[in-house]
C-alpha cells in the first residue's frame, strides 16, 4: 500500500529491493548516533533476514522520485499485561538532505494508521538516547510521552550476531 502525503513524498512498506539502501542507512545511523562502524555484510544480511521473516516486523520507507529518503523499522513485542502487541519503532533514519522537513512525521503517521487498523496493537514505543534533545522534542511534538521505564541490556558483543568493525 502506497500512501501519498504530498505530491513529492510517498510512504510505503519496504520491499526486498530496498534492502541495500536500508542497510546503508542503518550503518550511517550507527556512525552518526553511536560512532559505530558496523560490518556491511552482516547488516545487509540482517536487513534481508528481517524482510524474509515478517513475523519479526516490517520496514517503512519514505520515497521521493524513486529515491529512498528515509526508513524505519517496526518490531513486535507481546504484552501479556495488555493482551496486545506493542510495536517498537527502531532504526529511524532520514537522509540529511531531507531532515527537519517532516519526513519522519509522515512515516510515523503511516505506522500509527497501520497500528490503529491492526486492532491488536496496544501501543507504539521507542527508545532514544537521553541526550538527544532534537529527537525527544520531535517525539513529544507527535504526541508521544516519556515512559516510566529505563532500558537495561546485556550486550553479547562476542556472539556471532553482534559483529562490529572498530
């Protein structure tokens, strides 16, 4: 399903053909936000695996004149407390040339609409670096509010799944 918001930008679900661009944007986002250089082969393989397994979630892309200018990923988490699926918004990237022009807003409205239509989605969540005020202000402007949770993690950097080139 393609949704045209204005005459130049379309928001749609990603296809397998979009994998190289999504992988490139994922690597760029990691460099920009965490100063990480990800292994390009692993990232491309990961994007393709995700696209081949729709039970993991889905990607959304923003397109102008056949060029992908932004993307994001939705993953699923079951909530037994709410008897529904929580969507996690991840891997958000908008090409620098198109930032602060509403591209993320268009992608967000697209997924929000899909979540409402799905009937079993109980919420949309994301995590953001505590120092990223620009992102936090963007999310607040869209009606999102900080949750009462902190994120803890156990990084398995030595596993085959977490392959980073330093």
